[in-house]
C-alpha cells in the first residue's frame, strides 16, 4: 500500500497529558513525526483527565486545533494517542484537516521502511486491519482497479464493496504470509537440528541495536538517529571466540504502546525473538526514561511469549559519558547479566563476547526425566537436538532418560509439548545412572 505521507508535509501535532505531563513522551512524539518524514509546524499540548467520547479533546480545544491548523496551513493533524474510529471521523469533520492517530503514524513509518517481501506484506496487513475499522461512506482510498467492477453485487453500497475488497485483500495477504512463514519455520527447524544457537538483539527503538549488530558481525545494516530505522530482520552467522557458530539477529525496535495490529502482523518476525536462545536487550544508557523503556521492552517480550529466554542487558552508548567505565554486573540469580559498553568505540564489547560464550556453553545441566508414553514428541525433539545422554524404557512403556541441556530450553520444549516439567523431572538424587 502506498505510503500516506507521500503527499503530506506540514504537520500540526497534538499531545494530551492525561496523568502528569511528560516531556519525554512529547519529545518522542516529535521524533516519531520527524521519522515519518513530516515537518512539525506547530504543536498543541493540553492536560485532560479523560478522553472525550466524541472528539477525544474538549470542544474548545478542538476549535483551537482547527484555528491553528488553518493559520499554519497544516496538511495534517497528528494525535499522539490511539483514537477510536468515530473520534477520528468527528475530529476530521470538525477541524477540516486530515487527522491521524499514533497508530496510523507508526504504521506509516513502517510502510516507508519495509523493504522485504514479508515486511511489506506484514505492514499492509496491519494497515488494512487498522483501516477496516475506519471505513466510512464515501471513503475512497482503496484502489478500485484491483477489481471493483464486476465484483460489485446488485444493490450493494460502496461501503459494503470496500469492506468486501478489504476482506478479500486481507485473506490474500494472510495466505501469502503463511507461505513465507512456513519457509521461516523450516529454516529455524534446520538451525535447531544443527544446534546453532540464535542470539537476538532486542530493545527500544534507537537504542543502538543495529550499531551493535554491525560491530559484532561486521555487517553493514543501516544505522540512523531516527525511530524504526530497522524494520526487516537481518540474520548473520557469527563465530564466538571459542570458534562456535551462532546466528545473530537484528530486528525491529519496540516502542511504548506498540499497536497491537503490528505485534500481530509481525508475529512471524517476532517468532525469531521468542525462539531465540539468548536475548541481548540493548538499552540507551543516555536516556532519562531508561527504566520506563526497559519496562516497555519487557512488556512486549512478555506479549510475544519470550519471557523464558535468558537476557543480557547491554547499557549502550557509555562513550557519551567520560566518567562511565565498561563493566559487567553479574546478577545473583544469574539472570539478566548487565554490561556497560559502547557500540561506537567497541569499548566493553569483549565483555559481551565473553557473556555470550558463557551462556551458550555453560548453562547446560543434566536433567533426569521420566517420560510417559504420550511424550513421544518431546522425546524425539530431545534426540533431535542431541541432548540425550542415556535412555531406558520404563515399565509403563515410557522412558527414563538423562538429558543435558539448558534449563530454560528444557522448559520451553516441555511448554511446546504441553507437558508439566514438574511432573516429568526426577530429583537428581533419584538418578539411576
Ligand atoms: N554515542 C553513541 N551513539 C550510538 C551508539 N550506538 C548507537 N548510537 C547511535 O544511536 C542511533 C541509533 O542507532 P541504531 O543502531 O540505528 O539504533 P537501533 O536500535 O537499531 O534503532 P531502530 O532500528 O531505529 O530501532 C544512531 O545515531 C547511532 O549512531 C554508541 O555506542 N554511542
Ligand atoms: Mg536498527
């Protein structure tokens, strides 16, 4: 789908402070609008306790927006919030200028950045799902030449035709995506079989993931001081210091209130993160809202079901602070090791190399399992990844086995097989070997 911003230049932006006013949220909004290639010509901020059902803002504020938009000849008014379709419609009628909400804005940036076949399909799907709730009479964005004539049934209104066309297009895209996803799934299976660990970079947008990715892999992924510079995932095979191969992946950044249409459409891309063996959570050390952003990212990680994957927290950009030293902070529970480094200068990156190595090689433990006969699939997987050390058939037709693998990986496999690990694992003292 064509980017909406192709013909839009001058943006008036509106940000409502519902709780306490937050400059960070406002500044990020400006950055988002600029990342979409728009020019911010004016801004309106307003405190409010709750959104108005009709206009989102109060009537007086809506009048002010309309007047300012006219005075500044704005092409578009952008709201830093998610608007209900009816609110968006009422606002447009009231201010007589195109109104776009935060989700529409983020979708537009994604549409501009998508390069790969899969990325383009994913963005179009998200856009169509966003649009399908916003169809109104007289709506004319959809390309009619794709089959309007001949498709239109007798007595059918334009609105119904549009809805039907969108529905058909959504179905078609989903079918195409399914094919791509199958391929992706197969390559992942192959990597698992070959026991190549996958290490995925995740983090808030603009934290420096691609810069670190390039440093670690020698790749040349686009780095830019804009939000969502990266959209399509990139994978590189990288050798660790002990000569072990890993797959390193760079992917789309996260942001506060990531539209759920996007998370859904990008499920396949995000599967790479969910099925990774290790996450490197890149954090901009520079940012005053650092903790908030860490929480935002962890929220998305939870949303996509990747909470079980171990994390290394990388506090990036220490070169901005002469007093900051590269260092490692090992957490007591051995989870979420923290590393301070600079992806620009490379200072401290060797700590990260060491940590990756440690995670990959030293987190394997022996587990003693008692598998019922119904757990054949789990058993086959354990063999597939080369984790089985010993196996005996037990009296009930199941198996008693000793396996060696990372705890989280065993948990993940059990989860996938819908088996409760606590029912399977024998106390290590009960080992028969
Ligand atoms: N000073 C400093 N700047 C950095 C460092 N790492 C990245 N940057 C800058 O931060 C900005 C964002 O870097 P990217 O690598 O594109 O960030 P990203 O996380 O991939 O961002 P998205 O793909 O947009 O989500 C760029 O301007 C980089 O030059 C660092 O270690 N030090
Ligand atoms: Mg990037």
